[in-house]
């Protein structure tokens, strides 16, 4: 009785939640206060002590309920970005279209966003209906309604250890369904990147796309072309380094989303050898991500585009172009075409070219060439690339085995492994090869 009264008084003082929310207790969702990161806990506590509403929201709540360790933490509050910034020593406001505050504690960065208002006629949109600016504040009900999927609209309050759920997100998560909040075609028009998010999240969490989400994707996929390429590239990186890239690409194809969006996948996945190579590359990246090992976008994009380069290179050689210059032309052409779409940064393009340009040098098993290759700073990446080429059947396994042994062999064994060079004719060829090889030295053949 007393507890009931206390709860009543407490609720009144704390102002009741607006709208019709399910308030889900610890026993049903299982997220204890200590399960969230220390930094997320500190951010919520500080904001709540200052009199604000504050919740862990989005992916972290979803992942914790699904038994996955969250990649990062997002926090939602009724404090404005300026109010948030003023409460923390290391905090800065970022973004234009969508202003948020980054609060830093040690190695952790918490993204704090202010509750957004629902869109209305005044919302700034482009001619396709894509929302351009989004800094009108609202309350938790508005904020929940504007999130993309029901499983992403869960608010965890560490002080009461409850989850606030306006859209049956917990039930959808338990039933393994990815359901859109609102009308899926309208939500895809507002932000076409949500189509990619649907694929990535469904692959990551093993969710089935609700038919209402799935059906419009096929006809709306081309809207992604109007999204600034840097944002598409960011989303592609998230997808490729999610630890579920192979599954994501499989689902992108099933939903017809790889057409146009990823011209590279269009072509490559339709070539039997290319598909094997790309799938092996994705599986190896997934394994690295899941094992917490470092990964490099340059390496992965080099694999994704390799069969494009091979096809382009072959065509040039057939026309009589010299092998090495033709490879460089092919690399540039492929990167120009794909780079335009994907906004591959110059640095990543440089890494990609370095890996590709090393490849012909792995064929040279005679003379000083293998020793020089071992000294290349990017030897390891080039060698990993050869392993994939061998595993996919593009080059003989024996070539990969040769390099596996050569790099760790002692000097006597190395000398014995070299393929013998014979006669003065061969030496002359080596000299002329040296000149054509020159551009492959690091730093000269890259941007
Ligand atoms: P992860 O962090 O695992 O990649 P996430 O769902 O947390 O997944 P974020 O990009 O961190 O993805 O976004 C945090 C939250 O912001 C989401 O859970 C969702 O509620 C909301 N959100 C993100 N992008 C969009 C979008 N394009 N449209 C609507 N809501 C979005
Ligand atoms: Mg997140």
C-alpha cells in the first residue's frame, strides 16, 4: 500500500510518460544497470541529476536484449545540445543535418541526441522527399516515432532498469521480426539509407524482414542514388565490417539492392570465379571482425574490385598493350568508375592500388625479385590477397604455398627455393622487366 502510494507520488513528481508506452521491467528484458558501459551510465546519471530525462537508446538496447555486446552507445535526452555540452568536460557538438553531442570518457564516446520532433510540412526535404535538416526538438513520443525500426526505438532507463517501448519493439525482437515504424515506403523516401540498414540489421540479428518492409525495397532501391555518396560509403563500410558481410551481401542480392548501388557487385557476383573470390574475402573479413582483429577497408575493396580489374586488364592485353602499364590503366579506370559512386577516399584508393600493383610481382620466383617483394611494407596485405586468389582458383595453390614457405624460410632454404634463371637472354629480360616494374615501387604507383 505504502509502496503503491510512494510510486504514485514518485511518478507524479517525475512527470508521467507521455503517450501510451509499455514500461518493461528488468525481469522481462534482462538488462541490468551494470550491463551498460560505464560511460553510458555516467552520461545518464549526470543528465538525470541535472533534472533531464535521459535514456540509453537504439542499437545498444536492442543488442543487449538480443544477447549481443553493443558496438557503441547512443543516449537520448530532453536536454538541448548546448545543455548537454555544458554538463561534461569533454563534449562537442557535431553534425548539421542532425546535431548531436559526442561525450568522451576515456576511450569511449557516447553519442547524445536531443529528442527530435515529428516531421511536418516545414521539414526541409529535397525533391525526392529526402529529409535535409532535422534539428527541431520534441518529446520522447515524437523521438520514438521518428526512429526507423521498432527494435531500434527502445529506451533504457538505468536508474529504474526499465525499458520504455512505444512500438512493441521488445515483442518484435523476441519474434525475430524487423518492422518499420510508420509507413515503410514513406520512411524509405525520407531516408533511402534505411533500406541498407534493414539489410544490415536483419543479417546481424538474424531477423526476418516484415513483408511491408521487404516489398517496397525492390521498387525503391534506386532512390539510394540521390543520397550523398559519402553517406552511402559510410553505410557500406558499416555493412562490410559488421562481422556479417557475407550474409549482408547475400541479402542485398536477394532484395535486388546491389544493382546500381554497388555496380561492382553487379558485375562481379555474376562471374562464377568473381563470386567465389568475393565471398571468400567477405568470409575472411567477417572472421577477422568477430575475432576482434584489425581490418582494412583498402584490402576489402581491393578484393571486391579485383575481378573488374582483371577483366579490364585482360581486354587491354588482348589489344596489345604492355602488361604492367595496362594494369595501371585498368586500376585507374575501375577506381574512377566505382569511386564516383562510392566516394572511396583518396587514402583508401591508394591502399587498394598498392595491393593490386604488388600482384604481378608474386609471379616472379627467380633472382632478387622475391627478396625485394618481402621488404615491401605492404607485403603482408599483398600476400593475404594471393592466398584468396589461390583459394578461389585464380592462381595455383602451389604459388600461395611457395610464398607461405619462402617468407619464413632461412636463407639457405630460400636460395634453394628460387626458380633458376638461365642464360644471358633471361638476364636481359630481367633488366627490361625491372624498368617496367619501376612504377610498382610503393609511393610511385599510388595516389
Ligand atoms: P549499430 O550501432 O549496431 O550499427 P544502430 O541501430 O545503433 O546500429 P546507429 O547508426 O548507431 O545504428 O543509430 C542509432 C539509433 O538511431 C538507431 O538505433 C535508430 O533508433 C536511430 N537511427 C539511426 N539511423 C536512422 C535512420 N536513418 N532513420 C531513423 N532512425 C535512425
Ligand atoms: Mg549504435
